[in-house]
C-alpha cells in the first residue's frame, strides 16, 4: 500500500487521468442503471407502492389487464385483502387549461382496501362520487390543478380533479383514479362486467376465485408490455460496459507497469519479493477504482437532483451499491493482467 500511494503521489497527472477515465466509465454505467430503475419504477409504481402480492385475471387474458374482463359471477365474496380494479387507456383533456394527456384509468371501489388505505395523497381528497378523479402528482407540471374540470375520451360527462396521488403510475403512464361505474362507461361494457382484475395485498389460495387465473406479482410485472425487453436491453448495455471497462483498465495498468519495468527490476535486484510488488499494483488499482467510483456516484446523485421530474431517472441504493462493488471487482481483475509480467521479470535482463 505504501508503494502504491508513493507512486500515485509522485505521478499526480498520470494517475489523475486514469481516475478521470474510470469516473467517465462508471458515471455512464450508473446513469444507465438510473434510467433503467426510473423506467422500471414508472412501469410498476402503482403495483409496488400499493403492496400488491397477487393479481387475478380472466383466464383467457394472457396475463394482460387491458385484455381482461371479469364477470359478476367470477368475483364473489371478496375479502378485505382483495379489491376490484378496472383498467382502460384514456386521453384526458382539461376543459379550461391543461394539455391533452395519454393515461391509464383505474376504476376502484371506495369500500375496498386499495382506495381506502393504499392511495397516498399529496394534496386534495379521495373521490366521493362517479364524477371525481385522483391524478398522479406528475400531472401538476402539465397544468392540471385541484378543482379543475376534465373530459375523458369521448364521454360528455365532466370530471372534477379532487386529489393528486404519489406513485400513481402504471406501464409508463400516469393514472387517473375514479369509480368502477366510470370504467364501465370508458370501456364500453355493460353491468355484467365488474372489473379488469382483482388485486390482493396477500397471497390468495387457488381455491378462492377459482374461475380466474392467479398470478404472482413478479410474473404479472414481467408480462407488462415492454417491461422485460426494456430491462433486458439496459442489462446488456451495462454488462457490455463492464466488460469494456475491464479491458480498458487492464490495458492502462499493463502500460503503466511496462513503463516502470526498470524500477521493478531494481526492486527485485534489491531482494524485494515479487509478491510485494504484485500487492502494490493491486492496492494501486483498488485506490484508483475506489476514487473513481466514489466521484462517479456523487456525480450521478447530483445529476439525479438536477434532472427534471419528466426524466425517468431514479437511484435505488442497494442496486447502485451492488454496481459500485461490481466496478471495484472489475478493477481488481483488470489489475491482475500485469502480474504475470512482474513475476517473469529478470532483474539482470531488465536492467540491460
């Protein structure tokens, strides 16, 4: 460690450039991770923040809320842990102000647990009739306000915005939350259909609601349109960048080691063990990687604070710290490339 610190202190510019290169690579990887986490959150914010553990849909819906319709006789005797959810895509337009907005409409029953206990309001109140709505808080930036009247799709009915909710997003779209009667009107179904699905905040036995297909929330999320493809794309990009960073770091350290071959030969001639030199290179790599990763993480946090809320960027610390650890491991593995060269140094040949 002493030798590693001594070299870094002596060659400040050279090692500053190496740290700068590590910062740029790590920063890019962390930004991609943040975007992946942000987009993932916009897909699943409502599902996860409402504590959903299981979803029940029509057996022919292919794990799709939008294609599922549940009849009255298929949803009987709901417990306090189960709630009807009606979903339909809509276009909302403010009557006096507020731009057109593509959204998802969720129809809920105000006597069931979702609307009673799980919706986290940031302002306003919950709907009391079929003509009132809760909107996702992000729509405040689009010009929507409490008390504003809006229209949904081609319905002639005017709806009043009475509240804004936190984490009210589903499948990368903000939610408008209202009644199941309004959902029936928007969906164009008769009273024989009561909802798109049933959400539960605990595991439900297959013997209950046995006319419906039961899905664990993880499977339900994976089947959301575009969710798996989106995450897989980001994961491949992050994986390839980790491989590239491994190669770049290894090449840099190899070149630095070659440039100092004569110094290492002198150390070997003085009786310094090869293991001591190898350890100093590994320690040097750890110092460089820790410095670069810390700076990159601080830059990513600063960027997340400066970004507008319309950009789906999010830092989830357990995953971010895991990626930081992966970068450190990549740096240590990259430092092993020059080890073979050091072990093969012949002091006499090197000095000549």
